[in-house]
C-alpha cells in the first residue's frame, strides 16, 4: 500500500505507516462520497427550462449524523495515535539503557553531531563533534539530545518516520532503532534562513562490527562494543 512512501527502516515505523494508511483511506472514502454527491446534485438540480427553483430546508438529523460520525472518526484516530506518539516522543516511554547517545545541534546551515567520549559525559575534552555525519550501529537503541544554536530547525529522517523541531536553548529527546544498514539524508524540515535548502546531514547505519571499528579508530582507548 502507498508504495510512494519512503522505505521504513525504523522499529516503530510500521505503526506510523498504519496510522497514515488509515487516515489516507478514510479521507479517500470521504472524498469519493462528497464528489459523487456533488455530481448527483449537479445533474438533479441543473437548470431546466420551465422549472422554477424551490427552497429546500436543511436536515437537522443529517447534520447531527455527519457531525457525530466525524467526531467518532477523529476520536478513534486520536486513541490509536496516542500510544504511538508516546512511544516516539515521550522520554518516559523510551527504551532504557540506550546503546548510543548523541547530541545533535542545528545551526545555520549544518548539523553538529557530538558524541561523548569514554567518560560518557558531554562537554568534556573527550567529545567528538562531526559536521553533518551521524554514525550508529544497526539494531541499536539511539537516543538523540536535540537542540539548536541559533534559530528553529527540524531534524527529519523520513526513513525513520522521525521528525522533531530543534529549539534554541532547549534540549528535546528523541530516539530510534534502525533496522537496515545504509546512508540516509537528514534534511532540515523548518525554513531557517537563506541557506535552508542546503542544510543536509547524513545518517550512516553500520553493521555492529563496522561501527565498533569506527569507534575504535576515534577512541583507541575505548573497549570494543561502542559507547
């Protein structure tokens, strides 16, 4: 279904896609019904010589029915969306003991990816900051501490079904677990200035052995297995 959606490489991506499919097909059904009704009315009430227009009063019952039906549909979608929203956005629902923690800082017009060193603390001499390059292992829980240095940016990885605004002077936590190795774009999804269109980072998902080698190359004193 909806083959034009980006490939899903996230453990929670299927839940997001299911909600998208439900909303899409409900909207499609409503569109078909509305357009069919419009066509019927255009034919039935078209101008005819010798036939005078008459006033038709609205139906209170019909208005109550379609208002109630819309309310029920929106309520049901909200109930299905709430657990998924919590799973992705609420820190209390994040998987505990992440395999990797990275601080991502948006700035005009790049992403700074900061890894803590062997001390597992940010803002120390062991930190490693890369520009526009995020490296993580496959099938690992990754926590992101998202912030902005200047204006509002938006961290967006379509294949992860993950999008979150980055705000100045505030840390917002998000997480993901990638299920397929590869290199994926991280555009800024918030208009952030004249260079907005060129603000592009990359998520590099490695096999565990490759990620361990990447870590060892940068922190030789750190034991294999990542952070």
